[in-house]
């Protein structure tokens, strides 16, 4: 079936008003759930600012982490909040679950394997160079090239890109991919000539990234701060803030002091342990929603003794998830019976099969000391063993989960030492090099609202999120079949098959889906805060009242 998206009138922050937009079909119920947020007004002691924000003002925000460089291969998730304001995508994901044109004015989808994008005319990079189809092809190829270090390489694997005439780019997929429309929204467009001139240096302090967006990079410090300035030559409507500064606090104390000082206008994703203290800061309003991110315990199945299913099941029976919701999450989470929120799969078809499957999943994840002892007795290490568990220094919840687990596992002779490490050390050991002892605690967020995103991320062999290094034929076949299906009962069944097969291996223990918060000064309105807020331009999420 062919679909087409045409631009017919004026733009708002680079996105045109449309006669037709392509909406989300997969996971529509999830989008509706996420857009329903809870607004909590607070007015307690503190020193928050209430200065009105508007044209010509500066916006200062706190984020949980920032990129070390602003090469588009080095940015994903939260890092895209600043990144996409400079390097715009062809299409933009909107909080209502639709896609709107940015650098493309039209997209044709004549068959399941082909997307053809017609580019907007008259667009220039901030250095004055004209945007061309060659720039778009080059931007996509950065994530496709053999040996690429791109954080979003998985989404581009196997795809080919070609220039079609003076204003079109064609992307050919190796197979049907319901994820692809979202991939386009997280892929910023860069200037080919600038990259070739500054090979390997673009996105560093000495060679700042260049884009077509409403902002340019003014300055940044790797991993800690970045300041954007309004692009005076922007092709669309002038951006509302003269500059935007993003800062990552070094610890809980500096985070709270920054907000109490009144120097910052808001914060996205503060640690749950700090939410009560931030609510007490006068002049801040909060919005929360449920995150599509799974807190989990994973076992590296290629390392002894976690290659033994009895060891994995023994540990599973000593994860007190109900207690963790109260202690580690402060009640700000819901128990996860699988890696994917139930609402995500319900959005594909009927609720009954999902409810039934998830009830069974939950029954296999109960806290049971006797069952744990029985499983370990059948294992290769009946007397127990020692293991070190690394946790993100920036995520106190991970540490609380690991420490609580350590206390439980002592009962059967498994001695866990918890080691707090910086983000780079954690990422290398857990996601890239697999150098941990084999027992891991982390949180992995969905890269898009597409229902298959989390299962593919955490269960596909070779994916960095597949911490268990699971390679199960039943899981692989179910996921492969899902890609070829339209939304509906059969697609839902295949995802349930994949999750069921994975859980039978006891490769992981799903713990919880937590709430996430954003706080803003009272003169700002937070619009449509969802788990995927970083895909939507932040200048449209935070607006003057």
C-alpha cells in the first residue's frame, strides 16, 4: 500500500501544517496512556524562580546525562533533546503519536521495503551551505557503514540509501521494519562536506557540529554541559529562546542546590529518590508519567555459574519485587511481569491473551526462599559463590536494587558485592565488553513507541541491550515473524511467543516500570510529557504560559 505525506502550509519550528500525517498504529493505546499525565502543583519552602520566559530569554535545564561529543553517531535517547535542535531529522515524532515533516515535505512508501523522501527546498546549514540529497545520504550512511560506532546502528542495519534526482532520497530496507519511521525521527542530518573536511573531529569543542536546526552549538563540556544559541539563519519560524543551556549535575547535592538557587528553569528525569525534596522547592511544578523502561536483573548465560539455569532460577526466586517497589522506588513504579509494559501489547489487539500471559509470567517470579534453596541445590554451585555487581553511580535506584538483592542472596550462600562506577565504566563493562561477573542490574528504555522495540533490543543476539547474551531459536523465530506482520492479533501473538520463550530460559528478572518526572518553573507549561519526550523538540514541550 502506498502512503504519502504532503506539506501544504506554513511551518511551526520547522514542521509544516499538514493535510495528512502518518499516525502510529502499533502501540496506539500506549501513546494514549503516556500522554495522560498527572500535574502536581507544589508550593513549599525554597527559592525557585518564577521569572517569565519568552522571546529573547535564556532557558536553563538539568538533564540526567549528556554526550561526550555531538557527532550524531554519539547521541541517542536523552542526548537527542539538545542534538535534534541542531541536527534536524527528515521527520519529527510528535507527542500525539504522529509524524510531521521537517526537512522532508513528502514521504512515499510504495511497498513494505521502500521509503522515498522529497526534501524541502531552500534549506541551508548554519554555515550557509545548501542542504542536498547527498547530505542526507551521507548522514544515513554514517550509521550504516561497516564498523560504525553509531549508537543507533542497530536501527540502520542492512539498509541502503540512494539519491533520486535533485530533491529525493530513497531508503531500501532488507525486510519489513515497523520501527523504521521512528528511526528517521532520531537521525539528525549533517553536512557532508563539513564532515569530509574535518574527518573524525566533528562534534568536538574545536570542530562544533553544524546542522539546519533552529539552534547552533555555542559551547560544551564533554558529558557535563552544552549551550545552544538561536540560529539567525533558520529556514523556519524563529525559535522562542535566545539560548538554551543543558547541564548534568555531578551528584544529588549539586542537583538540589541548582534548583534551589533559582538559576535553572527545569529538570528532566531527576532520580526518584530526590523527587520529594524537589517537590519542596517553591515555584516549581511537576508532571509525571510512566516510563517505557525496564528495570531488570540480567544473567550473562555465557559465564559460569550463570550458564546454569538452576542458578538463574534460584536468584529469580529471591527477588522480592513488591518490596523493591516500596523501598528502591518509593512507590513510584509498577511491578513488571515481563520486559514490555502490558499496555504496549494490548495496543496491538485484544487484552485477554496479554492479561493471561502476563498473569502466568508473574506467577513464575514469586519470592520463595524454599524454591530458591531447592534450585541452588540442583546447580553446579550448591554451596553458593561470590560475585561483584557494578551499578551506575548516577542511578541510586540501581544501587538500592543490588544492595537489597545482596541481602536476599546471603540466605543461600551467594555473596554479592556492589560496586558503584561511573557511566563510562558501567557502559563498557555491561553493554560493550561483557566484563562483569555475570550478574547485572540496569534500566533499559525503549527507543520508540513501536511495540517490538524493547523485545528486539533486549532479546536479539548481538544487541548491546541483550545483557544475557541470549540466543534462543524460538525467540529469534518469533521476532523475525513479527517484522512481517501488520498490527493485529498475529503480531501480538508473536511478541508474546518471544517473551514466553525468553522467560522460560530465566535469562532475566523483570522488576519494574518506574514513573518519571519533569519539573519546571511556574511561568513555563510542560506540554504532552511522555516517555519519549526527547524525540519531540523541547521548545515545544516547555512553553511560556
